[in-house]
C-alpha cells in the first residue's frame, strides 16, 4: 500500500482523537493539530505511533495565520501529497443573544469557518497531487454539529455555534461543487450528542444527562469511535461517488 497522509484538526481528544487512532497504521502519515491540549495530543500521537503511523504534531489557534502556515510547512516538507483533510476543530458557545457579544460571534466564525477556508485553499494542490500518485484525488471531511439544524436545545439558543457550523456546511458544499470534476470529494459529518473525554469537559449531573437522553430516540450518547468509523468510510475508496453530503450521526436526535 502507498502511504497516505492526513491532516486532522482538533485531534487532542474526542472525535478528532478517535479519527486519528482510526487512521493510524504503518502506511500513514498523520499531521495532528490542537490549540492547547498538548498533553492530550501527545498521548494520541504516541498511541498512533505505536500503531505504526508517522506523526507530526501542530499546536496553535487556527484563527491565527501562523498556525495555518505551520501546518502547510509541515505538509510541504514531510510529504508530497494529501489523502485527506479532516476539519474537526471547534468549540460550542452556549451564550444566547442576550449574552453573546460581537467578539464571541467572530471567534466562532474564525476558528470554524475562516480556518477551514484557509486550510482548504492552502492544501488543495496536495489533494490534487494525490490523484497523480494513486489515481484518486484526496478527500475532505468536515465535522459540523446538530446545532446548525436545531436552534433551541433544551432551554438554550446558541447563535454563534449555529451560525458557524451552518456556514461550515455551506462552505464544504461549495468546495465539493467546484472540485468534484477533479476527483476531490468533500462531505460533512453532523454529530449529535457525543460522549466527551476532553480534560476541560465538566461531567453532566445525572439529571442533566437524563434530560439529554430523553431527547434522543436511541436513548444514549454517541461514541467518538462511531463518528470515526463514518469518517474512515468517507475517506475510503468505497465513498468515491459521495460528495457534498450532510450525514447525520445522532441516534435520531433530529427526527
């Protein structure tokens, strides 16, 4: 097998970490990013290397151009092509219109939308080079959120996260439309409530957890590795004719 190279943002915990572990094998090069969870990313990198992958870690705020350029430099110097770009970085902002300020709205946009746009524009040449080497172009998978589709969550209204994730979905669809003829596929995974394992995550009370479970027909939280399984499929040759799609993985939350 020819080596495959993947960039995964937000890889220090949760969905990003699960995707990283799913893609780690002796034939793959992983460029893993986190903003500040250095301990988490180091652990994931070590686990991926134990599975045979070659790993390069990137740290920094994706809203800063320097972070994007550092990822591009690693891509340029360490590999000749890009098999997949996984745009997973992001954070929920649970403030409503009465609490949210303009800077908060901008922060969500910069990290989730602007950073994904910059990564797409910087890495597209490498996604296309993959076609020259393997016969198939690279693929893009973005991780959105049910917040782009469900605007009242319990008692919360979350305009910043809803706006940013909805804009991300439109951005990826536009990209898919432009590059489908050149072989690049681009799809969006839309998770529901997924179990957290970030060091910054505060466990929910039993009452709060039950309230969430009551909203989910499947009556349980999703698992990060279930999202990773879907991502791996979308990056595989079996998904070559799927592009520009929103694929919900939420236990029926939006039914």
